[in-house]
C-alpha cells in the first residue's frame, strides 16, 4: 500500500481534483492544510521547493501539482 500525503489549501481547485482522483481509485491519503499549519507549510517548501499547492508525496517521491500520469505511474494505476 502506498503512503500518500497531499499538501493543500481549502480554495485550491487542483487539490480538490487530486483528492477526487484518489477517492475514485480507492487510494488512502493524508491531507495537510498548509493554510492552517505554518510548520507543515515550511516542510512542504523544504521537500518541494514550491509554495504553490498541491504538493503530493507518494512513498517519499514528491509530485508538484496534479500530474495525473506521474501519479498513475507511482501508484501503479492504469
């Protein structure tokens, strides 16, 4: 089973798209709202070099934005 973490904000359209994608494929994920947790926002920037969301981590590999082909590859989905 993959460990998936998604760094989000409440108003992020691509974050909602990513979460919907995970739900459609029955992928469990942990959501971190960086608008409410400054420490986690800093962690996200350190991991990705990005301040924009979503930043998605799959088994330690960072994906910037909703990159569906990359997520499918990392999660071994067809």
